[in-house]
C-alpha cells in the first residue's frame, strides 16, 4: 500500500513537471533537435508557414529581418536561423528583445539566438519576430521552427525561404545566371589558350 502511494506521487509530480516545462517554453536540450519533451510530432503537412516580411532575400550584420508564423494560431514554438545546407545545427544571429507577448528569448549558444514560448496562451497567426544578422558572413540561411498547436500536437522542420549574405567583405549573392556566364567565359578562354599554344608549336 505504501509503495503504491509513492508510485502515485511520483507519477503526479512527473505530470506536473511536464506541464510546467510546456508552459515555460523549450529547454536547453531542445536547442539541437528542436523536439519538445511532450506531445507527438505530426507527419502531415504543416498548417503553419514561416514567411519573411517584405519579401526579404538577403541578410547583413545587424540588419533587421522580420519572420512571421502565418496561417494558424499556435501555443508553443522554438525558432532559430540556421545554415540552409544543413551543415550545422547551431543557431545564427540573434532575436531582438522586443518579442511578441507570450514568447521569450532562449539562449542556446549565445544570448537571444533562439525564441520559444513563455506561456501556454494562444498566439495569433501573423505573430512576427525581429532577427538581426550575424557580424560575419554565415552563408545561405533560413529560419526553421517547431510549432505546437497545443501540448499534444506539434510540427517540426517548418522552414522559411532562404536568405543570402550581403554587405559582408568578400560576400556575393549567388545567382544561377552568374554561374553560367562564368563557365562560358572560362570555356572560351581555355579554347583561346589552346589555339594560341598550337599556333606557337606550329
């Protein structure tokens, strides 16, 4: 009887702790895998979209970029900017301190590099976050999020369109047409050099 009582107390405390974690936002161990410690990941198409306000296509040092969660209201989230090629799970840049109601900054590697929920209130569709670009060129980036409809359901790997670096020393914005022009130029130059070499040998 006494053992059963202690088991019931343990189960109750575990449930309370889990609920408290959900209300207070993501913990440090969610920084890398972005997976909450509660609920079930949904394998259906996400009802949420991450959109860049103002059709932003580039980022630069301390330039403000606004990213919004659209289409549907939500309760919880963890949001980061990461390398678009997936080569690193480290968050990049930082979010401003002026965050929407019911959300807060989360420190994964550096202060303010991630955002999570501060409570379990319903946040409206169209909630936007202001992010500042890193001090150095970090390559092609995008925003990625895990978004909770409630404590039982969440969608992972919700991504925005990519941002290219701009304004950094030695940085260039990648354009597919530019690569074609470069290849064409190099091919023409090589043909010319071969012909010149043949002419000298003759």
